[in-house]
C-alpha cells in the first residue's frame, strides 16, 4: 500500500514538472516575442538575458525529470549592466511601452514564484523536488525583483 502511494505521488510530481516545463517554455516565448517587438538593440539584449534564464529553468526541470537529481541553477543577470542598457537604449516615447511590458513580465514572474513556492512545500518529502522547486521559486523572485528595478529606473 505504501509503495502504491509513493508511485502515485511520483506520477503526480512528473505531471507537475511537465506542466512547469511548458510554463518555462511559454515564458521564454513571451520574452522572445517582446524582444522581437523592441526597436532598441540594448532592450533586446536585456530581454535575451531573461530568455536565457527561462531556458535554464526549463533545462533544470527536464534534467530533474529524466534523472531525479537537482543541479544548481545560476542564471542571475548583471543588473547594473541591464539598467545601463535600458537607460541608454530607450527613447522617451518607448518608456511607457517598456513600463507596460515590464509590468506584465513582473506579474508573470510573481505568479511563477508563487507556484514554485507552493510546490516546494507540497513536495517537501520528495527527494530533490523540494530543493528544485525552492530554487526555482528563489530564481523567479529574483527575476521579479530585477524586472521591478529595471522598470523603476526607466
């Protein structure tokens, strides 16, 4: 009976990780779409760093799904350079569009943070899963904070 519960729990965990992989893929697509609409090369560079971060999250989830092991994720951008790029890359007419874009991205990152934080608690007894979800929650919170700093400095 206990083994059956454990197997069911792993099946649910696998399904959730597959959904999280899709969400990370969609987040990368979101930033790619935003990037393609930006005339400023410097703003495109900022968005590319976020695309890279979301792709790193997707890879971490895929690796966990295939191996059951969580490896470290280190994808934090250099905020100082990003702020400089935005300040020097934005024209006055682009500022409101950029703020709107960042507001949407901030909401998405906050939603992802909440999801991963909840999953870290839900799967606290699963080997590696709690660590993976906790790390992803921290990363999403860091993304939100970075995006907020960027938006506030436009």
